[in-house]
C-alpha cells in the first residue's frame, strides 16, 4: 500500500491530494475545503490537503470509539509486541521518513534523522508498558482485606501537533497513549501532513488493529471539534502559547483532561569562566538548527560581565560557516522556514531591531535562495533587553539575541522574569554555581553546559509558566499518567465461618 506521494525539489507534477487515515486506509475528504502543502525549499505546491468538516470529525471519533473496547482488552504483551514491530519498521525506513519530513518542512536530512531518532526513543519507552502499568498491592490492610491500585485507559484521546516536528511530537503522544490501551486521533499540522499517513501505514503493518490510530486533517474546525466532542476524553497539544491557552481552556471547559505545551524564549547564561569555544559552538548550533524553528532553540545568550565581547566575536566568527540550503544539498546545515509568511515575519524582527535600540551585528535577511524558496540567513542581535519586540516575542527563526548583564544574579533575574519557562542552560566551569542555578531558575528543563536540554524518553518534557498549560508534562512517566486514570480496589473474600452482619463503618483492626 502507498499512502503518500514523495516529491523532490525538481518535481513539477500536479499537487497530490492528501487524505485522512480512517479505519486503516486513506480516505479523501469530501468537505470541499482544502489547503496547499508546499515544498519550502522551492516554494512549489506539492500537495492539496483535504480539511475535515463536522461529519468527518464525528466519523473519526466514531471509528476510534468503536475500536476502543477490543483494544483495551488486548493484553499488555501483545501491545508491546506491536510497538516493537513498529519500532523496527521505523528503523528500516529512517531515510525515507527523513526525506518526507524534509520535503514538506524543509529541514535538512541530518536534522530530520535526528528528529526521528528522538521520536523513536519514545516508542522504545512505550515498549516497556507491561512494567510501566504495574500497580501496587497491600496485603492484609485490614483483617482479611487486601487493597490494590490499577491504572486504566481513558478511551478516545487526541493529539494536535505542530509543523516543526511532524514525526517526533506525534510519537511523543501516540506511543504512550496506544500502549496504555487508548485509541488515538492525530490532528497534524496542515503544513506538513504526509509523514503522519506513513506512520499510520507502518503501525498497520506492525499489527495495530484498524481504528486504534486515526489521522484527521483539518484546521480550527477540527481542533474545536476534538476539544468539544463528548467522546474525546483527553487532548495533548504542542504549539504557540496563545493557542495552547485556548486549547487548555476550551478542552477543560468541556470536561476533558488537557496538556497544552506553548511557546518559549530560551536563555543561555554564559559566565566569565565558561569554555568560550564550547559556549560559542553551542549558541550557534542551538540557535540556528532547524532554522530556529524549535521550541527548545536558544534565542537569547545572556553574557555575564567581561565575557560578552569575546563571546559575541566568537559567535559572529562562526556564523558565516553555517551553510544554508535545501535538503537535497548534502552539505547544507540549515534549510528554509516553513512558509513565506514565516520568513517575512522573522525578517521583520531583524528589520525593526535597530529602532528598538539593539545592534544588528549580522543581518541574514535577503538570502539569495529566498528568491526561490522560503530561505533566510542567520542573524545576530546585540544589546537586546525586555521591552524590545525582538526580545519579548518568540521569533521562531534563525535570530540570536545577546543580552548583557553584570552578574549571575542579574542574569538569573532576567530569566526568571521572562513570561516563558520552557528550557534554559548555563555554561560555566563552576559546579557550585551550576548547582545553584538549577536550584534557583524557574524553568522546566535545565542544561548544564548542554544548550538544548530535551529530556531522554524515560523522563518527561515540559516547561513552566506560559510554556505549559496543564498538570502533567509530556511523554515518559508523566505521559503514562496522563493517558491513564487510577483506580483503587479494596477486596475481602468471605469466610462462611466468620461472616457476620456489621452495620458500623469499617475499621482497621
């Protein structure tokens, strides 16, 4: 079965229709509503995505609800076996999946492979579901009474995922959700939807019953439909803070369990004793990888004291070496932005920085490849501070700002006062200061000489403040908690010789 059409940068074929995945097969939308899918490296339309209407939203939920009883009754060992097979199929198709990601997102092949590897970690974690769902047992809690706890699936759950990680973020969600016994509806981004269909095909080939995994393509209508549908029990979301807040408020108002990850403004605090070359390399890699379209990208370097000038010079020296190009160029390190509108928005922050009081040290606007695709170059701003749009807003592009402070305490305050609290890092040789930083900083994920501290799969991912709406972080142990609910059973088996009527409240004795 072929569920997707792959195109390279030279493809001039007519845009291919892209459908939903319902009941184990591609089903094209009948709504008459469509959205174009672009190759960001060329600016060409490569696909036409059918957007769901109310009938298709209801059908997606109906399919998932119908599949739930049998899937919930499936043994843990069988669920794990299917996930092991899925993991093997992903491994066998790494290059194909990475190419599909590059074709619609634009990130270079090596970056797409890295995304896939980090997503695959979560599938591997979910393969341990027999261990992860073990409950507790207390024998003889009272005379002849045993008490034990179990965790049970919720039912139909949904994931609404962003364009910047079309394979990894869905795997953050559906691996645990399905392993726990839920059925899952994925609403991927309209920008790069095709990889979700191939993942659905691989899940089917791994033995997942039809209806357990559904792909529903759509826009706000689909989002609202999932958030308010009475048969959807939980929703996971990753995206911008305004939309995350909307998703959380709408879903919880409808009585659902919701985890909604929002935006970020990640700071990297560099102390005077830091390894300068290590810090400069890290800043460039973390700011410009995937064209800055990462919620964990470093967007502000906080330079303490005398380290500012040499650090700025070291970063500037490295920037011309960042090769911008399409994924078809094996030497390219940074691809285009996802859309022309995103490119223009990012360049607008650079254009306005000087008027706000910042210094444009490197101006990446007007890259030559931008005449064809959605490319921009890397930009470096010095002297950014709160109150400037280039500091306050999540730019989500290859723009790195440098904020100058005079002390560790001033840098810490700058970070803690920021609206966002997703990720942060400190670069220093002083273990005591590093330990104090992780103790003091009000951010969900902290790196010590690690610029992008995305947790491994057996921990959980999530920020603080405006970067997270909800009570649980994503994937890992908290992911299992999110996709299940607890039940405590108190049991006594009657002994005819001692059975009596007792109208009093039970006592521990």
